[in-house]
């Protein structure tokens, strides 16, 4: 004769497992798409970037291999320098290609206004600036962007080589909790 306990356990376990599966909160990712503009100004009263090391010291052009530049540049919602500032891009660029045509960049977008205030996105990757579009990685984040993963497309919106001023457009797509 069979033991009735073997029939009872599945009758109790299956509904419990079904309830846990359908009611237990799942870790679903949110996706956020951002379009931001970074205003790098190497000259003027609104200077936001400067060379700190290179083959000729701080006077070295960022276009030379081995040059290190730091920046604390405004991040806005539009390409116009008068657009609403929502944060700062703080970090550095290193010219890492022997012919001088690509940078290695690592910086934080520090949000100081808007929906993402007090949050950050950490950007890292190669910037072969001779290309129209460059892809970069979003490797980390804080606050609203905790546990973020993502990528972005960078394009040069405006470049004034003579006055060392540029506006970079960032199209960013990230997934996070």
C-alpha cells in the first residue's frame, strides 16, 4: 500500500511554489535614455578644461600622444551654452594613440539638478575623435543609476580648434534597477 504523504506533499507544494513565482517581486530593469551636452572650454572666463601634463608640460596640446587633460565641464540639456545646466562632467582625457588621434576618457557625470539630482554616471572608454560618432561605455553609477550598465554615442556638436572650445553631444542608454 502507498504512503499517503507522497501524494499530500505535491498537493501543498505546487500551489505554494506557484504563489511565490507569481507574487515575488522580480528584479526588472528600467531603461533610461538621455541626451546631454558637455561644454569643454580650454580658454576664456568660462574655462572648464586644462592640460596638466605632456611632453612640453602644461602647454602641450591635447593632440599630442601622452598628454593629460582634466576637466570640470558643464553638462546641459541643449547644445546652446545658455541651456539649462543639469550637472558637471568631471574627469580626465589622456591622448593614448601614438599618432595623437584618439583619447582615453574617464569621467563622471555629476547630476546637480533635475530628476537625477545627486546621482552619477561613470563614463569610460576610447574617444577616437576623428570619427563622427564614437561609442563609449557607462560602467557604473550612483543614486538613481545604482547598478547601471549601458553605452552611449558621442558626437562633436561644435568645435572651434583655434579657441579650443567644443560641445560634445552624448546619447546615453542605460539599464538599472
